[in-house]
C-alpha cells in the first residue's frame, strides 16, 4: 500500500509537469529511493521503464491536442520534442502510425489521470494507455459458438472468465479453426454475438477471419461484423497467471472509468471483441497481452 501511494506521488508529479523536462533522478528523490531501486520498483508496478512511461504520457497528451487547430510541430515543441521528425518517430513507435494519420480518429477527451489504487483494485496488472481509434470496414469471421451461463458478466462483455473454466486453454479449438478454415492472417476473435440485455447468458463466438466465398465446414458458423469506429485498448504486459484477471480489469477500467469521461458511447450497431494474436502466446513470451476493440460513436451522435 505504501509503495502504491509513493508511486502515485511520482505519477502526480509527472502529470503536473507533463510539458517540462523530467529528470528520473528527481523522481527517485521524490519517491525516497535510490535511482536503481526506484527504477525497478516503478517498472514492476507500472509496467514500463520510468522514462518510457514519461514519453508515453507526453504522447498521450499530445494525442488530445491533435484534435485542436495546433500544427503538429507546435505540439511537438510543447512536449519537448526538438523536431517534427523526432516527434513523429516516437509517435509511430508508440501508436503504430504517424500523427497525421492518427489525427483522423483521435480520442476527443484528455487522457485520464492514472489512479494506481483503482488499477490495483481492478487487478489490471499495470497501466492502461489511451486507446487507439481506428476505422474498420465490415469483415467476415467464422468459428464455433458456445452458449455460456455465467453470473455477473456486466464488466466482462465477452466474459474472459470462460478461459478460467477451461473453455479454450487446451488449444484444441484454436487448432481446429486454423486447420479447417486456413485463414490468411493469424489472430483469434472472441465475440459476444448476443445483443439481448441479459447479464447471465450470452452467445460466445470464437473465430478467425474468413473468406466468405470459400466453403464453410459444417461445424462452423460465419458472422459479418459491420463497419465501425473502434477504440482499441491493449491490456498491460503481464505474466500468464495474471492474464485473465488483467483482461477483466481492463474491461472494468474501460466501462467504469474511460467510457463515462471519453465523450463516446458504445455503438450497439456493431460488436465489441477481444483479439488474440502471437503476443498472447505464453510459450513464446514471458509476458503477454491482448487487445479489446470497442465500437464507439460520439455521445449523442
């Protein structure tokens, strides 16, 4: 508890000086630890090396300012980047695209101030970054459906608790999908395709991308996913034994914290989904993560 409170002081200090040059040794002094011990402690609890975290927070704030009339070079200079090229390089490394492209679908709200106590209570396993906003055309998936009866799934729209029950842990369903459907792209989608308001029952579809013009095996079903704007969240990097709780915690953060303050609402004309690719292969990586894609529209739009 005391460590979390100490780290919160550091987080608050960074937030208050987000446009200033930040010295990691000064952060260690604020925490009351040696630099070596502080860097290890910060990385353990936050999930990022200290200066990597500072960089990402600067970029998080810069994202919001991309929605204003400011030029990209002005924003870059405001947050301590010396050149447009340097800002763009850091931005691409963090968000996977250039600022000018990201600007088309920027989040319309300030990044939430991190609350470490809340994140710890949700068992998220680290820090959740402001989502990427992407526009995705309609696409087809195919796979197997499962009717699931679970209590209190209001915070886990796709009920990752099903993983805990052994639903997919043995890998047999994943193997069957790739053997029978031979998708061009690796990655599994997990959907709740039942839009009925029922917190105890839903239809779970575990699927891969599907070419609708190919023959569909009898035991598989296909589903068209409508075009939508998605807020894409990445769960924190965690060890395998924390993976399910991290997914649950991230869903809780999205629905309880991010969504009410975001200026968006869920677009019920499409489907939210969880996306799993090679980054969640625990046999390849010491720490793993996945993505949650939430279809959104501007509130009141």
